[in-house]
């Protein structure tokens, strides 16, 4: 079971370095085909806020090309505020596309996404789209039938999120499903290293590693932070953004995507960093001194 993991495309055709992102996504798709991946995971922020019709066409073009290679899952991020993102699920592609805008459990079985969790499947997938504070309160209201009391809103929302992660583990246990499992989220995990200049998104809840681990998945595949990294002893990964678009990303670290593979029936797994060789940005600093005479 091979999984290509990418995130944070931030498609914006008006960006002056837009062409390099477009190229990087094409290259990534060819890598996915060459590696014969079983699943493509896009962990949120596929577009910029306030996208244009051109951005939408480009996004659906890339997503459908990925879905011609393998089943493709998108989990929505804090920038994906386009209400009709999930329309892509109706597009004609060789493999299924699924857009997750709420926490849910689906499975991959014989190359198809299916809702819920049967006793057996090839993979179990739990999703956690961006937990904006207002969004989590809305999930809570729908689940419990009453509003989060204002004075304790953050504490209750945090506990509610933890319950969702715990619930994921309970669901697998109850179903007796022993397939490999992944958690796919667009999240800000405390302790993760931000790229220079990437602000912390205050409108969302930060989660701790211990929250994620409550789901007890061998792999947590995340988006949101643009610096590619792993946390939690090679269990929690940020794919990072596919190429450098801002000067805060001028470092030497790998830019691209990750390839995760479950082996030995899912008891072991490994991760490979795929550098898709985006152009390196250089920051030049000059110091001008005033001299006498
Ligand atoms: Mn984000």
C-alpha cells in the first residue's frame, strides 16, 4: 500500500511564481504514476482564499489528473473556503475522488472509497479537516444538540476534538478492522516548526501530539505547515508545500511530497521524501556603509 502525501498547494494563478507550482504539481503527478501509488492524499489548502474562476479550473485539472492515477482524497484546509470544492467528486476520472469537509471515517477497498468502517478493508482513513474554532463549535452543536457555552468555548471545543480522535480508535476496535490506518488532517500541531514568515492561524485550535495519538494510527499525514517535517518519532508527517513561493521558504530543505508505504501486511511502514526539484529562492543581503571622505 503506497500513499503519495502532499498538501498546501495554495493555487493562485495570479502569483508571479505561479508557473513553478504548476510544473511541480505536474511533476508530482508523474512521480505518482511511476511509483504506482494506491492512494493520493492532499492534506488541505489546495487553493488560496478568494480564488478566481481560472484558479478553480487549474485546481480541478490537477485533481482530475491525480485521480486518473489513483484514488485521490482531499481534506479541506483553512484556505479552502470555497463551498463547492466537493463538486469535484462528480467529475469523470479513472479513480474516485473524495473531498472531506468534516471529520469522518472512510475505507479504501479494492481501489474504491467507501463510507463507514466494515470488518475488513485495504486501509482505514480518518479525516480531520481544519478545526476552525467556529467550525468545531458547529460540529459540537450538531452532535450534542446544544451550543458550546461561551465562557468555556475553547476548553470544550478542545475536549470535543480529543473525543473525535478517541472515537476513531474506538470505531476501528469495534469493527474489528485490522487493516493499516491513517489519520489525514489539516492541523497545527504544537511543537511543529513553522517556515519563516508563516503566521500561526489564531482562528483554529492547536492540537497536541497526544490528541493525535489518541486515534492510535501508525501514520498521521498532515497539511498546514509549509516546512516538510516529521514529529512523533516518524509517525506524524507534514508533507510541506510542493515548491517555494515565498521568501520565507528560501531554505535548503526538501520541497516536494512524501511517499509512505505500508509493508508486511501493514505491520511496518516507511517514508521517502520526494524532492520535486523546485527552483531554490535566494535571499541577498547587502550592507551599505557610509565612509568619510
Ligand atoms: Mn493551512
